C-alpha cells in the first residue's frame, strides 16, 4: 500500500507542473507555487497527526487560528 503512494504523489506533482506550464507562469512564480504546495502538504500532515490528541493538537490548532484570523 505504501509503495503506491509515491506514484500518486509523482502523478500529482507532474499534473501540477503541467498546469503551471500551460498557464505560462514565470520560473519564480512556479517555484513559489511549488514551495507553497510543499508547505501546505506539511501543514496538512501536521494537522492530521495533531488530531491524535495531546499538546501537539492544541499547538497546531492555535497556529491555524492565528493564520486564518480565528482567535
């Protein structure tokens, strides 16, 4: 099962690259979007782990509230 996950990531990444190329984005814009995409994946992974409870959940929830203005 874990062997198939990287294939899906590669497919998703390739799809993202094609979409950016089709839009004619500059190299700087494409790099920014790659970095943003990576950061979003990292946040989502941390949020999923945080839902297992404990202090980490509270910290991640606080970061999300600050980021999205929900104090």
